[in-house]
C-alpha cells in the first residue's frame, strides 16, 4: 500500500513539464507528516515540500468526505471534529490553521 507514493513519483520525476514535476513532489510527499511519522521517506517539518504539505491537508478533509465501498462519507462537521485534534502534530500548523479559517470555494 505505501509503495504507491514512490511509484507515482517515479512516473513523473523525469518530466520536463513543470506541472508534472509538481505532480512528482505531490505523489512522493503527500503522506509525509509534520511530526516525521509519515511515509515513504519519514520527512518532517520543513523537509516536506510545500506542495506535499498542502495536498496532505486537502486530503485530510477530502478523503473522509467521500463514499468508499468500506465506509460512508463523513459530514463536514464529523470531519472537523475527528480530524482537528490531531492536525497540530501531523500537519503544518500554519497551513492547517489557514485551511480551517478560510471559507470554502463554491465553484
């Protein structure tokens, strides 16, 4: 399961396109955690590229809010109640605070 981050990185890392280089950073670092307990590299804090940090926080809110074959989607309130307590240890405090205090985009 944890190999998908490295596989995604390997797919995009040699691209000459800036967007795909960004995809490589995201694939490789979105599961890293501020406290160093993520994977695949065990990076912590500022070692994690900003792209990986942003997507990790987005995923904290997106994944639980999506239906899966093994679970029903959580409401926004459930996501906030369940995810907020662990965010300071797990994600960039500055980014996490901004993601919660900014209103959602309606597109």
